[in-house]
C-alpha cells in the first residue's frame, strides 16, 4: 500500500516556480516564438492584411509555394551514430567569403511597407549574425544606406534588368562603389506573376485605402503610427513609385533580356556574379558553360509562374551535373533550420531565406529579424548534432531521402487521337 500524507505548504511552494513577468511587450512576444511559424502568427496579428498578404502570398493558386514548402516537409533524415558532436561548425564558404550559417537573407521588395525598419533591420541583423544580406532592386532603402547599416558585413545586390538599361547600369555601378561583393542577376521576371491576393487587397505603392483597409487597420494602430511618422515609403532605386505591384513590374521589367544582357552586366561587375531564378537542369548546364560563379535554384518563392518546378526537388540532379563547376544556392520553401540542413546535404552550397526573415520583421522589427535568425541557427545546429555530423562538409545525400506528394508520371508514347 502507498502511504499518503497531507502535504505541508512549504513542500508545495518548493514545487511551484513562477516565470518572471517581462514588462517589455515586444521582448515577451518574440521570446514566445519558438518557430518561424510562430513568428508568422505574430506577424499576421500585427500587420494589416494587404502588407501581410503581399509577403505571405504567391501567384495564382499558390501551388508552387505550397509544393515548395511540402517538399521540405516530405523528407526523411538518416542519422549517423557514434560521432563526436559536442561542438559543430555551421560556417559556410560561399562566393569568395564565409558565412557563420549556411543561409543568408534573400532580396525582398517593398520591405519598409511590411515594417518601417525594413532593409535596415535586415542588413544590421545579418551583419550582427555574420551572414550575408541581399538588397533588391525594388528595395525601399538605398544601396548606400544598407551599406551604412552593415558596413563590415557582406552585402549582395539583386538586379532586375529594366527597359531603361541606364537605370540598371547605374545601380550596378553604385553597388560596386559601395563595396557589395556579389551581384544577383535575376532571370525569372520578364513580366509580373498574377498575385491575386494583392489584386483583391488593392495593394499598391502608396497603399490605396478603402473601407475594408481602414477596418482592418483599426486593431493595428502601431503599424499605422510607424507608417505615418517615418520617411515616405518609396523605392530607393527607382523613380516610379505609383501603381500596383504588377503594374510597376510590367512597366519597368524588360521581357526581351537575353544572354547578351547577362554578358554586358557581367563585364561591368567587378565582384562575384550569380544568376537567380534557374528552374531547369538544362539552364543550369548552360550557365555552367558560361562560367558564372553561382546559380540560385529558385521559383521566386512561387510568386511568378505558378506550378513551376520545386527547387528542392531539382537540387540533387543539378548538384550531380554541375556542382563541380559552380556554386549552387537554393531558396523557396525554407521554413526551418532542418530544411536548410537537408538542402546542404543534397548538394546546395548555401541557402537564402525570404519569408522566414520577413515574418520576423513584421513581428518585431530588428529584434524580430534577430529572433528569426536565432531560431534558424539553433535549428541548424541541433539538426546537425542529431544527425551526428560535426561540419557542413560532412553532410551528404546519405543523410536525406526526398519523399514526394506530387509524383511525376513517366513519359510514355501516347496514341494519337483522330
């Protein structure tokens, strides 16, 4: 028989430890976020629908985006055993330099609309974490201001080649003069994708107010206070600022760009040169033959052609075919450090995070970006330890199996229908 006794108050108190109350609301909010999805939940609560949906949404039916996220969910890890992982090294070598983690911040447009600290928060947080930051042509902070926010870190510039070539050429020169070490030549945006959430929300620069917009904004006064009491929201690199996202892209981008444009920009650029938006093995081989320094396997976060290839599915064959000829970077669908580890194991040299960092930005400005980077960094290290691999170089295809919810049918001869 179990002997029972009436507990004494002192014994009960020994078992009860109350968590200290943090009076800093932002710090309390961010510390409660344990995953990128947690940051997304906070971001949605604190950001007006138009700005949140611009970040969270994708093109048409958003199939490419959903498939890209699912591709990382549908993996199986294969841990090693009996390896010393008391410490692990997450340092990556990429594009002529090092990064403290195997990920950097991807280029994103209209960033100050999501939260007023915008690219400054991203660049300064990246510099503090020792990872690269990429500024978009459609950024809302200038090339020079980003360099000032991250003077000792690695800054990269993402370039759209526009109808007015002199604008693009001027941006290349400014980025070079400001000490940016890598240029991302983007090739997947001849025209704007159909981003239906933006159309339904009336998303534009500047924002178009409607009754629905105002009603949605009422419980989010902090966003409007930031928006109305800081510098005017406009593109830092473009003079045209009015219109919907699709109208701005279609008016500026040139669908006629070709290999000659790539060669011309490359001649102008003194640093490392990468091509962003590669979606087929054939194009990867073509760029390897052209001798570019790196490619970014990307479907633009699912924001351009819906039902485009999933970069993570494409990665293994591209790595096998051209991985010895140039560096391979991957973006789209990354929501955790485990996703990043899986990408490295299957042949990527590096990864880029877009939405994951923006959820942190919307959740808490610079502190939110710091939190997003910390979450991913912790997950990378923990996943490596559980796989029992002490360095990124020890990761290989033997550690990951790709499963798939979408199965490509084998090509078979089809009878002609008469």
